[in-house]
C-alpha cells in the first residue's frame, strides 16, 4: 500500500506545482495587461484553484509535515519564478509545448495512481477517473507542438 501513497503524493505534488506555475504566469500577464479578463482569470485561478490546493496540501490526511511543508513552499517558489521568469531559467519552460507535456505527465501519474488503487482494492469506481486521466494525458501529449 506504500506505492499507492507514494503515487498519490507524486501526483498531488506534480499537479500543485503545475497550478502554481499557471498562477505565476497568469499574474505576470495580468500585471502587464490592462484588460479585465486576464486579471479576473488570474484572480479566479488563485482563489478557486491554487488556494484550495494549498489548503489540501497542508491538511492532507494521512500525511506528515515533512512532506506537506516542502511541497507547499515549492509551490510558492514556482509561482514566484513563473511570475518573474528570470533569464537564468530556460525560456522553454514557459512555452505551450512544455505546459502540455507537463499536463500529460501529471495525468499519467494520476492514471498510475488510479491503476494502483484498482489493483490494491479492486474498486471499480476508480475506472471513470482512470479513463478521464488517461484520455487527458494522451490528448496533451498528442497536441503538444514538437520540440525542434
């Protein structure tokens, strides 16, 4: 059952870091754009996705602060770096191709977690989740522009 817990935390961490990066990029666009739509999108993402995800990471059941706190502060650091986009970090990290591959990878981790839950507990209710995440993973990888 340890592998289920490890896959769960790996998936949560990958998704949380992704949410943080999106928040940083949206905040960067909102700071440089005078339109209300991008400012509203950044605020909504922060309020309804990143904040609840942060609360979940910090108060996740069956977890220890030794795991929760580093994941939380890693998310804050990624949000800050995505907002600043320093020149020391390769520009490819902020491109659409990387974002789609990252999403595909995070959905693959979610699929693996679902598969491990299915094999460990034989819970058939996890099948729709596995189908959705495997479909999202496949579509993300297929729609990502090729890196040349």
